[in-house]
C-alpha cells in the first residue's frame, strides 16, 4: 500500500504547487489538474512532446513530398500528380492531335510539369514556418483525427500563404521552362481550334501551375502521414514513435 500512497502524495504535492499560480493566470483547480494529468496519463507524454512529435511527422511528410516531386520528372512521371493540360485546351485535345499537333501539345504539357518540379523545392522554408506555428489545440485535434488530419490542418493553415509565396517562384520558373513560349507555339499552330474555347490569350498559367504543384505536395504529405500512422517502422524520430504508439492504444 505504500507505493500508491506515495504516488497519491506526489500528485497532491503537484496540485498544491500548481494552485498558487491559478489566481494569477485565471486557471481553476480543474485546469491545473488537467495540465498535470496530461503529463502522467497514457504513455506519460506531455502535451509539448505530443506537439513536437506531430511537428516531426509533418516535417517528415513535407520533406518526403519535396524529395519526390522537386526534381526532373517528379511530376511528369507520376500519374498521381502530373499537371494536366488546362481545361480550355484539354477539351480540344483530340482535335489538336488529329490535325498533327500532338507533339507540340505534349511539349507544352511537359513544360507545365517542369515548372512545378522547379518550384516545389522553394517551398521548404515556407512549409517549415507553417509547421512551427502548430498549437497544442491543433495537436489534440490532429492526434484524434483521420489518417490525413495533420495534412488537412496544414492545408487549412498554410495554403494561402504557400500559394502567394510560391506564385512568383512559379512565374519565374515557367518563364525559364518556356511555358509561355510553348503556349504561343501551340496557339500559332492550332490557333483556330483553341480560339473555339473563347481564349485568345493564355489563361492564368502561372496560377494554374502553382495550384497543381501545391495539390501534388499535399497529396504526398497525406500519403506519408498515413504511412507514419499505420507503420511503426515509418516513424523517423523517437517522439513520433511514442506519440503514434499512444494513438494506436487509444
């Protein structure tokens, strides 16, 4: 009976130490007990450790996504994320190919994917900053959420910032990759067909590539998150192993 008594005494001491600060911070006894309980329940992980473990998971997921996509053929050779032709061109794809301009069409689509491949690595710092802003409340929601909960948090909290930050990079890379020149070449050859779509000038190709690049990044992050949750061997840090082991036991 001594061991339980010792534990109870230790917990009571912790509560008593926490109570003086309650008046200053506005915390009640229940809040103090909740904070103490968060450290000792389950696997013994503190809220801060859970937060750090989830941040590790997002860092691993984003690093994996960038390494998969941010190189030549990263988008182009992956059917899951390949940037398709814009809809105003795609609807006339068969007709354009039928009149002999299939290779020009392919080259144009390739340049869209090359622009996405060149732009994605530049998002690493932005992604890192977004991950660091994750809060304890975010962590609680993510831990109890579905297999892509962390990715969806990331999408909600950072999509706009990533888009606005990545757009100028995409604009520069589309110019470097020759997207506009390829479009003009395509339009010169198949102009009458493309004009049927009502587009005499290119659509917002930079915005289109930016959004498709981000869609690909989030898709790969979600896949890595699901792998981390399901496979203990995929958890790259000790905190990740503890956090997701705790989740599996709940």
